[in-house]
C-alpha cells in the first residue's frame, strides 16, 4: 500500500470511529443496548424506527459489532447472547405473523428424531405468501380456528417466539401427515405420551376436533392407551 493510500485508509478509519461515537441521533453504545433488549437481532426497519442511522449500522458492521444474518436482518456479535433457537428467532423476526409448527415445533418439544432442514412456519389461509431468504422456511396454511389454537410463547434473549404446544403440534402432524409423513406423526404421538404421562387424552382430542382429525387419530390414541 502506497503512502497516499495509507493516509486515506487512516483518515477513513478515524472518520468511521468518529461516526460510530458521535452520531447525533443514537450513539453506538445505545444502539448496542437496543440490540440486546431485542434479543440481539434487529431488522433495518426496526433500527431506523428506534433512531439508529443506517450509516451507524454500516459502520458497526464494518467494525464487526454486528453481522448480517439475512436480507435486512442484523445480529449483534455478542458472546453473552444465547444462540440456541437462533433460526427460529431469525424467522419470527422476518415473519412476525407466523407460528413455529410441525417438525420445528416437535424438535423444540423434543418429540422427534427428525432433524429439520427448514424452519416450519404456520400461516393463516388467505394471508399473503411471505418471503424469507435465510434460514430456509416451509410455510403451511392453517384455517383460522386451527391457526389460533394452542399457541405458546417461549422467550429467547428477550424475544417472544410463538410455538404451538406439544399436544397441538402432535395433532398438526396428523393433519399434515401426507406432507411430513405418517411415521413422523405416530412417533410424535408416542413420544408425547411417554413424556407427558400425567397429561390426559382430553387435550389431544380437543385439538384433534379443532383440526378435524379426531377420527384419524382415534385408533392411534386407543393403541397407545392399551400399550
């Protein structure tokens, strides 16, 4: 690198540092605080609403303080953040109306031996098809009644992630058995029964009726009752 290039680099580097520390809207430290309060992840639109200048985001990225996880989504590079379920967090950040479902929900509840290669997300019928480039997502359409039933919220790094309950997820697997496999649904039912020994059949039946698979599930439920 020539002398002139070194000088340009030096002053560009100094300018970036000054930009980071003296941004008139939001300081870098405050921007980091906003990231931490929101699970270490912010969409560009969220950051701007909070008063973080796009130039500050670019400068933070250049200094390794944040990284791009997917288009328009930044993650704070911070060892204190819990990285478990990071894919679920990223997807819900981008698809805020969705609910984690099926194989992804089974994996969360430890009810399957399957390793999800996608994040499975429920969307209500009639809603516009969402876009998400990373992580890879599979969308499943639910009726309004089924979509709204059995939602739980689990917190990761301060972010509330909507996930269907264990019982609702098992029933959903029978509902979508032709897409995810009947063997996956049956395994989930058996694992659910052994893991939740104090649970009654009533919860499964309730969701099965909502999802209109009570007749489909009846012989499988009777089979595990007589094991």
